[in-house]
C-alpha cells in the first residue's frame, strides 16, 4: 500500500497486489463455475422493443437470468432490420406501447408479424401511459397489457402462460 501527498493539492492512495499463478484459462473458468453439462436449455427467444435504454437493459438482465435468449431494439425500423437477419421469429414480443416518432408497439408488432408471414407470435404490451384513450387502445388490441414499472413476478407469470414454462 502506498500514498503520495502534495500539500494543498491532495493525496493519492493505491494498493499493489501481485498477480501470482495467473492462468488465463483457469481464471476464466473461475469466473463461470457452472459445468456446461449442467446448463439448462434456453427457454426461447424474447424480442424486446422499447425506446428507453434503461428499460431494455433491465428486461434483458431479467429475461436472460430466467434462461431466455433476448434480442432488442429501440425503434420499429431497427427491430425489423434486426429480425430480418435472424433465421427464426421470436417466440414472444415484449413491446412498449409508445415508441419514437409517433409510432406504437402495436405498429411494430403488426410489422414484425408481417415479416414472418403473419405468424401469430404472442405479444405483451408494456406502458407507463395513463391517458384513458391510450389505455383503451392498448387494451382493445387483445395483447396482454402490463403497466410500468413491470413487476418481474408478473412478467414471469405471463411468459410462462404464453410459452408454457415456469
């Protein structure tokens, strides 16, 4: 441990720790202690579309923690471009009701389904909007509607209902 001080300017403290016995392969294995044979198969592909990066990151962490593969986009055009390059449609879509440029999750869902031959992909709409006309429109879509902030337990229950896993 060392310190360096300069009168009137402040101090810098640091600790030097020797790297003994470093082995890249062993240390990488240490970070991920799970045995590949013990890993559970992935549960399906969830496509998330939301224009708030923090929401996308949060959903990605939760969904991947539950064993889902996750693709995401922040707007409809990006979603369509990304999904057009995939070799399979998503198993479920989680879309924010309000997107940039006056677009809605309903628009994105319709176009994603069109991209995959009008396949009936299950969808969940999420919204923080409280305007009565917006809520009526979202509810009349027939998709499951969840209100922000979305409770993980509620999201897990809806996913299990649609995808048949718990």
